[in-house]
């Protein structure tokens, strides 16, 4: 397995990271299926909450409702793994409904599916100030 991503794979993964914010922040059921693997996982490090599978991820996004945080993903580093997956580490900024801002990191694992790259596992690790939700 190559230790470098092809330019095509790198661009597809960057597009995936961009789609996450649009899909999740708008609780867009269809778009979430283009972001997460069917058995994908979101793990919130601060609370220990875990959402497994598209149904739980979709419910989590909807639960946040009109006051859903507004996510911005940046400074992503992508590393191919020997098993064909890709590890990712990204910084994020989140704007809360009250105007507060917090930041953190996403620790991701991406898998190639027949429909393209998807997030298999995302661990959200807040830095400061700590988020007040979930």
C-alpha cells in the first residue's frame, strides 16, 4: 500500500470534509449518507457519547435542531494507513447559537466505499473553551 495519497484521493477526502459541515449542520439525511459510512461512528470525547450507524448520526444531527452549532473544518492532515484506510486529523471551529466560539480536533478514519470515501469513525476532542452542548 502506498504511503502517499493520490491527488484524486486527497481532493475527494477534502471534499468529504467540506460536505460534513453542510450535511451535519443542516441535518440533511441524504447528504449525511454521502459523508458517513453506513456503520460510521461519532464519538464525543468530552461526554463519552457515541453515535453508531447512520440512523443514530442522523438522529443526533436532528436533535440539535435550530440551535445546532455551525462547524468549520480546517487544517486537515491526511495519512494513508497500510490497511487502505486513511487517518485524518483536523482542527475545527464551532459557532454556537449564542455567538460563543469553541475549537477542537477531529480524529478521523476514512474508508473507501463503492460510493466514494466516507468517515468510518470521528472522535471529536474539544480544546477550549469547552462546548456547553453534548
